[in-house]
C-alpha cells in the first residue's frame, strides 16, 4: 500500500476539536514530537478566533515539552491521562484548566480496551520504519501504543530518521486477551520474550506519514547531591544486609527503579557493590546509569517499557546496538508493570515518596495534599506486588522547613500494608512485622531528621488508644504550620486540641 506523506501542519489540521488521541511512547522516548506542536499552534489560532479547541490525550506515561509543554501552554487539553511531569501541564491541572485522570499505568491500556474512556479517534505513533503492509518498528518507548493503534479509527506516523532500523528485535509487543478469555502472561524470568518485535497495524487506517528528525530530548539529571548519595548508600546497605542474611536468593532478584536523582544514585551504588551479584531489571524505565551497568556486566539484562536516556547516552546506544541488542527488551506498559509478572518473578521495587507518615503510609503525588505533582505512575503497580517494597525520600526539604516524615500523610497513595522499607538520608526503617506504634518509633528513630524527632514523638504521646493512635484534630499540624508560617518546625498541636 502506498502511504500518503504529509507535513505535521497538515496532520494537525485534520484533527478536530474534541478528538481523543492516543500517543506512542513512555516518558519522552517513543513519543511523537511534531504533530502535537502543530496541534498546539492550531489551538492558539482557534482560541484567538474565538473558537473552542481542546482535545483529549492518552499516553503511556509522561511525555516531553513537545507534547505536554506545547499543548498545555496553548490550553489545548480537555482531559489527559494517565501520567505527566511537565510544569506547564501541572499548572493547568492544579488550576482546573485540564481534567486529569491519575491512573495506575498497568491499568490504562486495558481500561481503554474495555471502553471506559470511550472511542479513540486518532493514534500518533513515532516509528523507525514502516512497511507497506503495516509492520512498524517502534522507537525507544513502547507505552500503550499496541492498544491505541488497535482501537484508533485513524493513525498518523512520525517517521523519525534519527531512529535506526536496527532497533528491530528490541521490542516485545504483546497484548493480553481481555476477560474472561485472559490467560497467564508467560514471563517467568525478566529476559523471557513472549511477543512480536514489530507492531502490526492496519495500513488502511494510516492517513498520513510525517517525516521527522529528532532525538528524544531527555533532560540530563543533575549530579546526585550529598542527600541523594546518602539515600542511595542506605538502600544498597539494606539490600546487602538482606542478601548476606539469606533473605534474598543467591542469584538475587530483578530490580525495579523509579526515575530521578535518587534512583540514579541507588543504581550507581549497586554498580559499585562487591557484596551483591550481577542482577537483572524488570522495570518500567531505564536511565543512563543502567546503560553503564550493562556495559560493566553488573546488570545482565533490562526489561523495560522505555529507554529514557539523555541524547548523549542515546547516541552511545545507537552506536553500539550490536552489544545492547540482546540485553534490553521493551514491553508495553501493561506488561512491564503487570502485577501478575511482578509477583511471580519476585521484583524488588524501589520508589520515591513526597512524604511518609509515622505509620508507614506514603504520599507520592500531592504537595500538601492538594497540588498534583506528577502522578502515581507505576509505583502502585510495583509496590503492591513486590517481593520487597522500598520507598525513599529526603528527611527534610526546603532547608529544613519541610519534614518529609509527618504525623499523617496529606494524601494517601500507598497504605502501610504495601510498604516494607522506608529509607531517608538519616537511615533505614524496616517496617515488616511491626505494629503501628513499633513502625512509628522505627521511622522516628531511623528516618526522621533530628530537628523533627521530638515533635513527632510528642504527636505519639497525644494518642489516647486504638491500634493506630492518630489524633485527628492534630494530625495535620505540620502541614498547617507550613501553610501558616512557611515552616513545619512551628507545628503546635495545642492549637487543634
């Protein structure tokens, strides 16, 4: 079939107000970069002419400034799901200019197939190559595109010449059947391949191909600071202790790691650890540190949904694909984050928290309980089903004015039932086999910053009984103090009793 080559502007002109769009990719990699920018320009023109123009957008996870930045600045979203991390979009969400549905990433694709969100009008797919019969070599992030491509009425392809066709074989495209016909997902080790190396689409649905040329433009992370390095060191110290005590198998277990400086610090420390054996990863995102671990042989295989590499690291990958080809495999988000697989193969989950409370509950998403930061992402998928669930955060932020250990989290994303280990720059709290009061003492003694420990102990003393001795009138004294004075150290329980 002969495809129609068009410009990004022409593609954007075909998309009407109110359309629902599904994008390829997971984080910036694999995400289209040009049609969405032209769509944002169209929205600005329509708004200036006094006409409504907003679309609904599904993704795999976060995107980039080419998508969420441009579209948010143009106020071009009606609603958006399932995850984001761009400041311009965050402002729209928190001011209610954009309806945002924060979903567990493993659930998004199947909910689209179930019809929860209605029909998809367009899919926009970044590709390294497409054949006349609709066989697509995808880019560096897979996300939910198998479902979006299947469900969409029409498809645009961004054919990116920066993506080598030799990426063929690094994708594992697999769609589970929907209930009641679903069978087990046959992954029994992180390096099992179960699907197709290509995405097969109906060529009749392709209404246009846009030729592009761009790397993924992932922003470099800043070098780990002293706090991040200490957290990383503490996480690795805990894992070494579990391994030497025999509570982890001799061959170790696959790791999941979130995104950011703390995650990178943990991975670099793992690479230097002589006590731990080489390991595999079963995760949703791999960062620059993982490529280095693969080169060193410390990580032997990485199953992921996205290769979230900075441009310089992406160029290293592309220049040596023969070496990495059998060491990295990209899967759809509902497989990379699948609870069944995570539980079966015993993934060790390592995620970050905005704040943790005395009894082990975690807030991952809302600053002071109200302002959305990024979203829950895949942390819930892994946390609830992991062999070990580790959360980490700095003990304090804003120069000590905020304690990230609080009496009660202002927004609960993960309950104490799902959290095994809490780590800060101060130390490690093992919460397993502890009742709520024992957990509270472990967290205060090991994870809270010294300047807040007595305030937290004072809160415990207020409790008058019950298994979890919260004092509801005073539970948010830390947050109220920050809202009133800009400093949680001014918390005064007496004001609320």
